[in-house]
C-alpha cells in the first residue's frame, strides 16, 4: 500500500502529500477492519492489511495529529495480540527503520525534522 512512499524515501524524495493523505486514510480503514478480527484471520498481504510501521511513517510525514491518535490505537491493539511491544518500543524500532531508508545523512536529518516537527514523538 505504501510501496511508492518507501521507494521515494529510498531515493531521497518526500512523498506527495495529497496522494499520501488519500492512501493513509484508505490504509487506516483497512487496518481497522483487520485488527477487529481474531488474529487468526489477519493476513500478511500489505495491500489488504497495511503494515503498522508504514502507517505510522505516513502519519508522521503528514503531521496529522488526529490520524496519529487512530494509528496509535491500532498499534496498541495489534501489539496486544502480537509481539507485545509497548507503543514506545514499537515507535523507536519503526522510526529506526524509517531513518535507515534515507540514502544519505542529509535526507535522514530531513526525515528527523519532519518527525520532530509533527511534535508527536515525545508522546508516542
């Protein structure tokens, strides 16, 4: 679902905000449908069941605080059924993966600035 965003980040390009917003809303809708099902029915197909890390990245890059609250709830529900990571641990690991996509230190700094600008990382 977010393969275009990931490919762009690996090339040092920020995603198109309008396209990302639309994909993010669709992905949250899909993800909410899955986390309400028993875990045995959860699929691994990212087009049907978007990766929670990718949802988090998208919301942070958009700076959408309302959507962040929803994504945090999704992460908490999913982690309660899976590895059991705390929200803070999940966020730390996920942001490490996001920053690792950067092709150079300058772009990594830009990504860090976007995440910091969202003013949401201390509360995650």
